[in-house]
C-alpha cells in the first residue's frame, strides 16, 4: 500500500501540472519541446541504470553475495553515470540539434544533470524497497514531488510577475525569459533530483566501500540483457514523440505542436499508467520473495486476476467520464487528439499485464528472453511510426504503442508458459477485457445518437456500476477471502491458531 500510494500520489501530483503547463504554454511550442527532451531523458535513463536495480533484487537473495552486492553496484552506477552525464554535456550542441531545440543547448545540460542525479538515487531507493522501509521511501518520494511542483510554479508564475512589477529587483538574476518556460521546468526537475539525492545520502555514506569484481561480472551478465530491454522499453514508451518530430513537417512549428497534442492526450491514460508504475514498485520485490514458496505460481496467477479486473475498471472509468477528464488539458486545441485515449489505455493495460508475465525470466539466471521480447516490441514501434506517421500523424503512434505492447504481452505469455507454467485464468481475463471494450463501444454509440453530457455521465455511471457488480458476482469466492470485503460477501474469518 505504501509503495503504491506513494508512487500514485507522486506521479498524480506531477500529472496535475499538465493543466497548468498547457495553459501557461498555450500558443507556444514550449510544451512540445519539453516533451521531446523528457522523452530523450527517459530513453537514456534506462541505459544509465544498466538494469542494476533488478539485479539488486535478484542477487540480494543469495547469502554469499549479500555483503558485497550493494557497494559493488553503487560503485558501478556512480562510474557509468558520471561518464554518460559528462559525454552529454560535452556533446550538448549536436544533441540539441537532433531534438529540434538548437536554440536551447542548455536544455541538454539540464537533461544530463537530471539524468545523473536521478540514476544515483536508483540503488538507494531499491535498497529501501528491499529492506521493507516503505514509509521512508514514500516520504522522500512525495517530498521530492512537492519540491518540484513548488519550484515549477515559482519559476513560471512567481518570477515573471515579480520581474514585471520590479524590473530592477534581484529576480532579474534568477529569471531570464529567453531561457524558455521548458528550461525552467527542467531546472525545477534537476533541483528536485538534487533534493532526493541529499535525502538518500545516508544510504550512500554509510556503505563499507568494496568492489567484488567476480560478483560484478556475474551481475552484469544478468543485467546487460535487461539494459537492452530497458532501452527497447524506452523506445516503445517515448520514441514515438521523437519520431513525430522527425517525420512531420516543421513549417510554423507544426511537428512540435503535434507532439504537444499527442503528449497532452497521452496523459489522460495516466490512471492506468500510474497504477502500473505503482504496482511495479511493490510487486517486484514481492515477486522475488515469493519465488522461494511452493505456492508461488498460484500467487502470481491470483495477483494477475486482481490486476486485470482493476485495470479493466480503470479503462471503463476513464472512457465513461472522458467529457470531464478532458478538462485536465487546458488548451482546447488539443482535444483533437482525444481519439488516441482508448487505444493508449488498452496499450497500457497490455504493458501492465506484460510486467506481471515477465516474472518467469526475471527469476531465472537468463534474462535474455526479456531483451528479445522488448526488441521485437521496439522494432514494431519504429517500423509503424516511420512508415505511417507522414500519413496518419499521432494516430500511427497510438496504434504502434497498442500493437507493440500487445505483441510483447502475447509473446511473453506463450514463451513463459513453456518455461515456467503459471495457472493464469487467461480465458476469463480476456473476457473481462472484451466486456469493458464492448461497454465502451455501446456507450460511445449511444452518446453519438444523443450528444448530451448529462446523458453520457449517467449512462457511464450505470455501465461502470454494472461492471463492478458483475465482477463481484463472478469473483465472489475470491473477494470473500479478502479481509474487509469478505465479511460482507459471506466469507469466513480465518481460524485463529
């Protein structure tokens, strides 16, 4: 709960900046530029981590490597992060040209610093999760978000107003309009990451520094395929924005505006994507701990069932109330992109299911299947975006994401069942996804016949309630075993021994 709530609160508060940013940057290409830089950072971040956070969870289970593991990985992380950050700063001008921010090479410097500080906190946060210290984890994460939101508002709203009222004040040394609004959002993020690094510094300073070379080699053999998988995953998750900028015309900043529209509407799928991220925070160490239990496969199957039931409900919630949730985007010119939302919601459902399924290769010493699956997904992403963006724009990117994650999900399921069989109730889970999709189609069809917001919301509420009651009825036995719901559904309290 602590991992999930902290991740959801942190990400949700950041996402709440979207209305503010789209309103503040309205009529400018700044939102699109910021999106491109963040997409680039996310892509490099996967390479900077080298899968060492996953490796930490995997190898900390071995008693013979437990003492040397953390300092060895920490030294490795500091070395690679310093190298990547330095190279980015040295080559900031050509990178800025590639990302279409030629006039702002400082954005790349900020991106490099953001990447470096963020990577240095990865292992300390992984250690907090592995040691079962969720409250400290949650406090630090949420505090960092508060710092970021406060600094963003300070730079974009407070500074311009003070400078306008008092042109000769000290604010002129802090705020320069030519730096760009996107630049100040990036600066706020850098300062947030510095704050997080200071907060986890005790987990770095109290280390008994040592470097176990044989252990490091073993870890790298495990983590390098995960690094390639991580890079492929970032291609799947963020490269569509970069390719939109590459493949669309740049006259009058058309490509940058399209990136902004797609990114703004992409954020409406945040309910599922936030839940998937929060789920991973708590589930990954849990899955590794469960792997030594005899009932591990049954536990994984049960977790999958509850996961799918919940994200199906989330899909239905977003699509039933899309007329309200679209106000999350404060620039009405972006509403043209709302048609990508159901596609991206399903894509993120597939991604969440894939994360559940991927436990079969993460538990083994051979992590290469994850690399192969993700590279297949990356190839689908790149080919579809490259071929179809000039004709279909951001709709091509949405369908590329859908097909990419759908393919990864299916391949992982088929392959995993041969290597590490888990008794997933897959027919029932597919049925749940089909049911919510049909409810969405019926709702959309009826609303098209009578375009009335009140009717849409009432009908959506009825459909959402019907889905909830249907799930409770079909899964009554499962829910009756739960601590709170069980007593209302006729479940028996567990016997006290």
